[in-house]
C-alpha cells in the first residue's frame, strides 16, 4: 500500500511490462508455496493451539485494523453524507 501512495501504482497501471512482470512473479510465488505444501510432511505440522475464548476473540476483533476499515467503508455506503 505504501508503494501505491508514493506513485508505484501509477507506474503499474501505465506499464504493461511491469504488469506482466508482477503477474509472473506472483504466479511463481504461488507455485512455490503450493510446491512446499505438497512436499510438507504430515508429521511435521505444529500442534494446534487452543481455541480462543469469546473474550479473547472480542479483543482481537477490536484490535484488528482490517475490521475497522471494513466497518468504515460499509458505513460510508449506507450513511448519508
């Protein structure tokens, strides 16, 4: 997001070569992640943590900036200006 603020977003929109490069790099990264998942051993998985209690989940949601941004964007759609 910081790159878009400083102008890299404009360069990505206007430069088809940069768009193609970004697509190829992202596709390669996803393929690499998939390959690692396929090659992972079943016994190497970490132990599952205990589920959150409702109080912990509520604090997590209040501290989550993504939920606040979603709420503000939704409010902007439905509240009068």
